[in-house]
C-alpha cells in the first residue's frame, strides 16, 4: 500500500530580488503596466535612467582613445627617424642608452596610456548599458519605490520582484517520517519531478506539487526537518483554470509516500497507543503489541505486530482480561 504523509505548510517565494541601479540619474521611463502587482517578463526593460551624461562619457572616452592612438603613430614615426640617424652615425651605444635614443620609454608610456583609455571606454560603455534595468526572471512586482522623474543614486531600491514560474511550500516533517517519501539529491533545472508527488490544498482548491529538497538542519525547538515542495505556475498565469497560490498562505499538504508492506487499521481499535486486542487461533483474547509507522487521518499503518487475517477486536472491552474465551459475532476485517 502507499501511505500519505499529511501536514501543514506555508507558501514561500522561490526567487525574490530587490532591483537596485549601479548608476545614478533621473528615471526617464517605466512601462505603464509595471504597477504594484504587475507582471514583468524575463528580459523586459523595467526602469530606464536618463543616459545623456553616460553617453557623453562614452564619447569623451572614445575621443581620448583616438587621441592617444594618433600620438602612438607619431611616436612610432619619431622612433623610426631616430633609428635611421643612429644607423648613419658611427656611434656605438650601450643597450640602455640606445633605448633612450630610440624613444622606447616614450612609446611604452603611450601604450600604457592607451590601455588605460581602453579600460575607461569599457567602463563608460558598461555604465551606459546599466541605465536600463531588466527583469531577471518572469515575476510579479511586490514593491515599487520610484516613478518617472525620480532622482536615484547608486544602490537606490527601485522595486521588488518575485518569480512566478514556481513557488515553494515549506513544511516541517518529523525525522521518522522522512524515510517514507522520496527527496531528490539534486535539481533537474526543469519541471520534471524527481521527488514524491504532493497535493497542496488551499481554501479555494488543490494544486499538484513535487518534493524538491530538504534543509539539512533540524529546527532548534521542535526538532523537525524543513522540506521544500515546488509548485509550477502557482499564480495560474499559463492555465487560469488552476487554483492560485499566494505567498505566506497557510495550506494543507499531503505527500504521497513510497509503497510499503503494512496493515491499515482504524485508530479507534488502538489501545493506549501501543497495542490492540485480537482473538487468537484458540479463540482467546490476546494483547498484541504493535509498531505504528504512519498515522493518517482516522487510521494508522502498522508494520509489525499484526498480520493479514488477524481478528482484531472492534468492540469495547471494559475490564478485559487477557486469555478469556471469546465468541466471534462479526468481523469487519483489516486492510493490507
């Protein structure tokens, strides 16, 4: 049989980001649909900062680089001229003096200045590109701090975005129950489920999910493990017939377990949470201690202590004494 591990959980965002600029300036454009709660598609421009000053910086860096490259060509001409004069003379110089005569240090200085100017140009171009902030993933805007015309500085918080492709449901599970369902050791990076299947129930309906991971640290107080369940398209953006999940919602979670060999029995027949009364082969009352593996709603799953075909006492036996003779009236049986 396949057990179900039932618990409660809380819906969490899988990915969240606070968007901040790396350059300062005036906000020039924000798409009209990007309001609080609005949807942003991955790669979509979210905020555009006035780029005029940053374009001027690129132009200046380009001009400086062109000037230095021209200076290099002039210096190369001077070096060739100095080399010709040296060859026509009868003078023999040491290597260090010859390098000075051929203006080698001058050329190296210009080449160094060119490398510096190229780096400045690259930095200016990067800053120009950073005047547009793009959505890193498909998401919903949960907070928005700027509007068109806002003056922003480096690291100003622009807006908060949560990913809508998937949400997580976080549940706490006892360590004893972890062995009853599958927890993958790695992520597929796709919607393919490697862990156990899950049914998530809200006040409005149900959704299917998948166990994707477990946090390897127990809760300090209640000593339970945090298990993460992934639900694809939680806001029903791609399929509006599905039930929507909302972040921080409190939900019921049913995890489909691994098939096990166990006896399912009504909770009412368990005595003192550790044994049941059975009628043995001699029709005598026998106390049978059991090992309860999983407790489900209304029933328990028993791995040890009972066997298929055992006659469990389902009527109340106040003051019962083990070993008394019994007479079978009707047996409801037990399930395997």
